[in-house]
């Protein structure tokens, strides 16, 4: 049903029934029926997401949202998405999250944009190369045979950037499946001594009619984890110092990624395609807010509206020591999707105020800016 609704999604089972079984096994699908026939689906996988400050909360990775083309605009998707959120709330899940095929849909269900991403293209023929010092802890590994290693590195990665997800088994299954069936070469490099790796970078060759003589030999980064700045420089240095290459493409990077100041010529890094990445829907507002670390010294009293989950609706007092229910008069009113955007640091209060989505006096806006301040912009770096 999902493939029928999306049209362009390939059938995994035609290539590997075992891969499709493994991919779907860990999900929690819901079906919508009309006259006994399946006409809509939604699925979800158990995960966790990092909040500003480094704490993790449970996260339902929502995916496979689709309705039969013959039964659209009949409330099927609305019923499924609403039921999914309410079930997850009853089960104690703190937030739900998804990647949106259409950015106009999910705000009505309380999802807010919790992270943005950009595309980076590095022109190695125009000063985009970076030649790190020779080091013995960077090594190539087999891109297909090393998924157990990639899993371990990802699992042990520090929770330094909000919106980072704990990857679930089905996500890894599809990554391995795509690598195995790819028609182009895939490569991987890790940094750190064996057993103490501190990051990896997976990449593949962009298809070319004649790679040997092509003036645009390009590789595309598939997945990139670095525990710290040293690991980040080492892994990027491996790719950016390849003499055979003309261009390196990183399809999904944080909006504050420092790559332009790493290379010799910052103009060699073209940043484009700013787009919404993580959509997050708070389900248990108390646990969500109290897992986040807040700044500033003032408390802000906020009326939070949640028409879907009554337990979240009401007045909250938020400060450096956490969030509590309050009987005080609120300084402003926010929707549940807006509180998600603020809590992750995806947008500053000043920007949302300029857009008319936060309406408060200047003192309250300044207090919100301190309350929701983050050192790094949120970013996940993966799709699902």
C-alpha cells in the first residue's frame, strides 16, 4: 500500500524477500480499512532521540505513511496518524518523529520542524582539498562487510548534537541492502585504533559513463559519524585529499557545519538545498521538557495548546531547573509543534516572533532566547 501511494518506491521483496522481512519485522504497522479492504497504512519503529544537553528520550520513528490513490481525502490518513500518536502516548513514548514527503501535512498533527539540513558540494579543483597530517589511525574497511563495526561505532557515539537518532535494526537492514545491491562501488573509512574507533564515513561513486576520463569524478557521502573535531577532520581529510576526485557531495549536513572554514578556499564549498529534516511531535510534554537542559535564570510561564493529547494541554512554567505545571498567568501561548521547534533549537524565538508564531513582549522573547539557547544546531543526518 505504501509503495502504491508513493509511486516511486521500489519493491524490496523483488530483490530480497529476506531483506524485506527483516526490514518490516521490527515495525508497528497500523492499517486503515474501507469495506474490509486495506486502503491506508502507517508504521513506526522504536528508537531514541538526543535533546539539547545530551539526554535521550524515547522516539517513535514514523514511516510508511500512505493511502490508496483511490481513497485519498477521506480521512484515512488522519485517522491512522491520530491513532498512532495516541497509542504511542499510552505506551509511554516521549516523542514521535518523521521525515515529511510533503511539508504541509504534519503540522496539523502537532509535528514541528526540529532540525534542518543542507547539501554541501566541495569542488576539489578549486581549492576544496584538505590534506591532513599523515596518521596511522585512519584506515579503509570493507563497506559491505563492516556493518557490525558501523553499528558499534554509531551506538557508542557521544550525544553531542540534538536530533541525533539511535538507529534501529530495520534502518541498518536497509542500509546494508542498498549497499549490497548498488551498481556502483561503495567505500568506507574509520578513524581510531581497532576496537577504539571514533567515527566512520561511508561513501559511494556517482554513476559515470566513463569514470576513467570524466572531468567530474564525484563521490557522495552516505553516512558520517565523528566523535569529535579530530575525528571529523581525519575522516573528511581522507575523502578531500583524493587526487582522483573532482567533487565530493555531502547530501545532508548541519546548517552550522564548519566545512567551509576547513578547506583552503571556502568558495569551493557550495551550500544549498536548505530543507526541513526532523519533524518531532511531543507526546509526553512533561518528560520531554524535563529531559532538555535549559539556560538563563528566568522562568517563563507558557500556555501550551495540544488539541490531540489532553494531558499536554495547559500552563507550564519552564526554567533552568525544569518544567512544571503552573497556576500562574501565562506570558504567552504556544502550539505543541512550536514548543518542539524551540526545544530542539531549530529556530530561535526571535525568528518565530518575526514570523508571527510567537507573540510576546521583548522581555519574554529575550528570556525565551536564553531558555532555549543551544551551542550546536540540531541535525540527525539520516532518513527513514
